[in-house]
């Protein structure tokens, strides 16, 4: 740890994991810790489980700095979380998140301020929601303010998000269940029967993935239900080794997502940035490049910066340079 005094504890509390960040007055991470105690894997049910997970992760920090403010984002604010923080509607920025945040007391002393999620419900279309990604967007805009005027963000994962930002506010977004669909098809459908446990050789994996992307590129509306069956028939006929079938399916599903999103979401003259896990973002970047849409930036994990930005907007810490700090 550096010689800087910590000013904030920030929690990124998801479904299957919990991450804590000890941050200084500039928003730099002094120390971070991780835990498997996401909201669906608590040490015990109910509020006691949330308390136990929080104390296990942050107890040493709080023992040393008991007056530190604590903020949290992610699924901890869902209806299955510690306290529900209802969704705010688009257009939404970090100031609105702070204004609609909810607070939960803890037995260790400090209360935790929980950020709400965001709801998008354009007229005539089904609603869409995010919880946790809005904090990552806030962090991206804090770290890269040039994207605030007009930006488009791709956040790949279990539920990929394509997010529009105008004048620093989330104006709309679309969710693609690409990662979850991939997992379900591999584990709980006939397609997974021929997929072997071992990974394919790098060249074979890359070729299979590229073949899936190309199939998506040349697809027509409604083709996906037919195309995914190739993840079985390519193995049955020996045209593709079982170890590569998973890569083919991944390429097909990611390719379909990109075809759809570029067709009616992203705009050619709007900067496109990737937020998320590095290897997955690289894979998406390659697909985007093959489609002629090269992302401007790959931003990595912006959640710590977003939680710090949220804490500033909520008045829990002072912005750098503020004389009140």
C-alpha cells in the first residue's frame, strides 16, 4: 500500500463474486480484495449473509479506518440483493444514480450506499435493464471524458450490453444474452454431446471461431436456430474436431450479436469502446475489425473509477482539488 491515506471503500458486488477496493483521494486503488460471496453464494441466507460477506472482505480495513465511507454497485441492489435500489430511467448519469441511491446500515458501523440500476423502455419496445454496467460507464467517462459527448460502449459478457451515451448520460442500451446462451447450449443441449473437455489447438480453435463468425455474417433473419445445429453436424461428419465445436458456436453467437448490434445500434461516426475482461474484449475486437468497425478503445475494468465517481456525486468523498477534502 502507498503512503496515501484511504478515503473510500468501494464494492463491486455481483451475482457470483464480490470485489472490494480501498481507494485514495484521487480515486487510485490502494488495495483490492476478492471473494466468491456474490449475492447467490453468501455464507448464510438473508441479511446475516450479506453482513458476514462484507465483514470478511472489509473487516481489516474497517478496523483500521472505521470512519471510511462505503459505496456499492451491482447486484447487491437488485431485488435479490441486500437492499433493492430501484431502477432509474434513461437518460441517466452518475448524478441521477447518486440522487436515487439507497442506504443500508451495517453492524460494523458504516452504512453502505448502493447505486441503482438503469431502465431503458423506448416506446413500442420491450424494456431493457442493467445493474452494475452503469457504474462501469460512469468510470469510463471519468477516465475518458472525450467519450462523454457522444460514445457507444460494448460490454461483452454473460449478458452483453451495447450502450449509447450522449452528453454524459446513458440514453439507451440493448442486451444480448450471448454468454448465457452459449453456456446453456454447451451444457444442457444435444450440441454439447460431441464437445470434448480438452481445448482445441490454437490454430484449429481460431479457424473454427472464424467459421462461426462468417456463418453469422452471411446469415438471414431467423437463421440462427438452423445455424446452431452445425455445432453438432460438423462433429458428426468429422468435418470439425470435437475440441473445436465450442469455438465454432462461440464465433456464431458473437457474430450474430455483432451483426444485429451494428445493424441498428452502433453508428459509424460514433466512437466505440470496449469495457470488460481483457481476453473476451480482444475476441470481440477481432470480430468488430473483421466487420470493418474497429473500436476506438479497450478500457478494461472501469468499475473502481465508476464507484469513486458515484461516491463523489453522492457527496461521500470530495473531488480531487476540492478545498473541502
